[in-house]
């Protein structure tokens, strides 16, 4: 008979096996990425973090499985330490993402003004109009009354942004297509950027909650082991 509750041990091992699989998937992704890695300075750090997370998942999950199967108190304490550190790191990252998320509007407006100040980016913006089905960066005033054909909108065209009406009439006194996209591109960028940040927040705080659960379970298992060993040590004292 084991020293740790059987159901608790199985649950603990099951979740660690799941994270072993996640680690293997990340490792496979990192290896596949090496095939493209004439990685620039932008891509390099991202690839490094994939390797870090992959080996982190594999190493810590393997430690958890070993600790539970062997019912080793020291291994369980080490695992609990990793879970506590991981929880703190995930919370810090989550708070940082939440702070940055609140600055998205200012960042988009700053980038938009930079693009508007450079004539070379107007062709790029026309391609953005067609791709995201929007018109102007911050508003239609960005085009100073001369609206490009890339803003032309038809009701039966594909539209990916959730809006009550995707088309509107061009402003009076302006030139260009009669029907244009209703939303400025900045609004659509905000939608997708906020979506990405929301997913990131869910990831970090979700893993923080999982790390907390792993910490509590491992500490409870350590408590069970100590209780069992204490009871075992007291038994000879009762015999004559």
C-alpha cells in the first residue's frame, strides 16, 4: 500500500503527463523552426523562449512524475519550489501584459501618425485597406478628401471585423468611390491586438492557477508522507 492517496497520486501523474505532451509538442515546434532559422534579431529571442518552455515543461513534468511514483519527499519539495517560482513568474508576466494592453491605443495612434507622415507608406496602407477592409488609419480625414479606390466597399464582400455596417457613403465634398469601408484601420488593429493580449493574459494567469494547484497538491503529498513516516516511527514505541 502506498504512502500517498492513490487517487491524488493518479491525478497528479495524469496532469504531469499532459504537460510532458505539451513539452514534446513545443520541442517539435522548436526543431521544425530550426529549418527556417536564418532568424534575424527579431526572431532569435522568440525561438530561444520556445526552447526554454519546451525543456521547462519536460524537465519539471518528469520530476513530478518521478516524485509521485517514488513517493520521494525531497523530489516533491523541489517540484513544489518550481511550481511556486513558476506561479510568481506567470503572475509577473500577466501583470506586465495587462499594463501593456492598456497602452495599446496610444501605441497604435503613435504608429499611425508616423505612417501618415511618410509618403512611402501610402501604397502599403492601400494594401491594408484591401486586406482588412477598412479605410484610413485613424479616420477618413487621413486622406484629406481624396479617398483611394482601395477603400471601395460592397455589401457582399467578405468582412472579418464585427461591425453593424461595413460600408458607408463617402463624405460630402470628397473624391473617390461612392461606397467606402465604415471603419478606420486603427479600430480593426485594436480589435485584433486586444484579442491577442486577451489570449496571452488567459495563458499566463491560467498557467499561474495550474502552478498554484500543482504547488498545493505537492505540499499535501509531502504532508501525507510526513504523517505516514511519523506514524511508522511511533509504532515500535507501543510494542514491548
